C-alpha cells in the first residue's frame, strides 16, 4: 500500500512509499483512510523542529476512516471513525490503511461528512483541552492570535461558547471570516500593531510569530500552544498546553459539532497524490480554517 513520509529533515522532498499492510493486533482496529487533516506540525517535523530518530518518518497524526478489521475493541467493521492517532509518536496517517488503538477513535459527528471529519481531531482537541486549563468566566476578554487558522477559527467559536469577548488577530483579508465566527473586535496584524497594554484577561497564544503578552492585565492568564523561551510573568498565570489523545474529550468535541457550537471550516482539499503540496501550503500559515487530504478525490 502507499503512505507519505520523508527520508531526512530539512526543506527536501516528501515521498510516497510502498509500505507493508498493517497487521491487526489486540485492542486495535485497521482503518481504511477516507480523509486526513494537514497541520503545521507536519511541516515542523519535516524541518527538524521536533527531532525524531525514525527514518523514513511517516507523516500525519489525524484521520477519518472506515473500520475494516478489529480485534477486542468496541468498534464494528463498517464503522466510520475519527481520531488523533498515536500523538506525539509517529502515526503515519497519510496512508491508505492505518492500524489504530481502538480507544483513540470514536464515531464521527452525524452532521459532518467523512471526507471532512479527518481535519477535526487535532485542532478540536487542542481547543477544548486548552480551555479546560483556564478560568474562562463569562464576560472576560480573550485575545486570540492566529484566529483564522485551524486552531484559531475553532478557538474563536469556543470562546463564544464560554461567553467571552473575543479580540481576534489575523490577516486583514480574513476579517469578515473571523468576525463571522463571533469575534467582537479584530486586529489586522498586516496593517496595524497590537496596541493593547494590560487590557485583556486572557491571551490565547496560537500564532508563533506574534506574542503580545503585554496585552494581559495583572492577574490575567496566558494560554500558549507555542514552545517559547521561559519568561517570568508576575501575577500572570502562564499555561503551556500540548494536545493529548483522549476519547472522552473527542466525544465532547463531537457533541459540540453536532449541536453547531463549533462549525469547522475547510479552506483547501487535496487528493492523496498531493500530500506534499498540502503540507507545504499549511507551512505558509495563512490558511482560513483547515486543509485536508481527501483520499477519494481524483487529482
């Protein structure tokens, strides 16, 4: 079968490898992949920001697919499931078939097609798990950087679920999109500086190239997804979050999507033959929503 990955770190090609079919093991399912989400982590791994010592490295961490075999799990053959797979270890979700721990996948939301559901687990879990770590009381203000991207566009919506006043930072071309998600105020980083100083209760730090920590008021909170140099923030609660696989949280995400409290947006869809192009596009960090690989799309 075919699977995408790379042979070395750096700005060098990805390859579509011929690899063995996955073997069925106890507690696992074999999934025939229908769609897989594309994330900046795929590119950051390729250029060596997250060093692994496995080559070839098979890329991709989230998918949706059909269960074609199972052994000792709660799933049945024919189920359509989605999940964050084996993160942060190698998962290889840009593959025609993937062996998956049965506890890491759940049925997809009933209002999202399988060709889109593979884009949801990593960003969705990142958002709902991150919000669990902060005091997000109704009426507080939250500044969200990278608000139009995969994580950001879900974070804006989830912040509104908490009754927060959202100040969104994104490119000017994405203002209408982000305001449509529920942002009350908008800062176009390509046209103006972030001039807030001690004005916001919470900073959700998503976008690596901007870290407006000065905006956070005394006694406020910084919630970051970025590995930044350690700084001492006086009277500010600083929380670094790394997404983790959790079926209960994935079920919570499913419910939020089904009741339309979070509505995912897909900005671009690529066929399986163009995985490399999809990953290179997400590396530019200007996507509006998520980028996805549709395994049934013809090039």
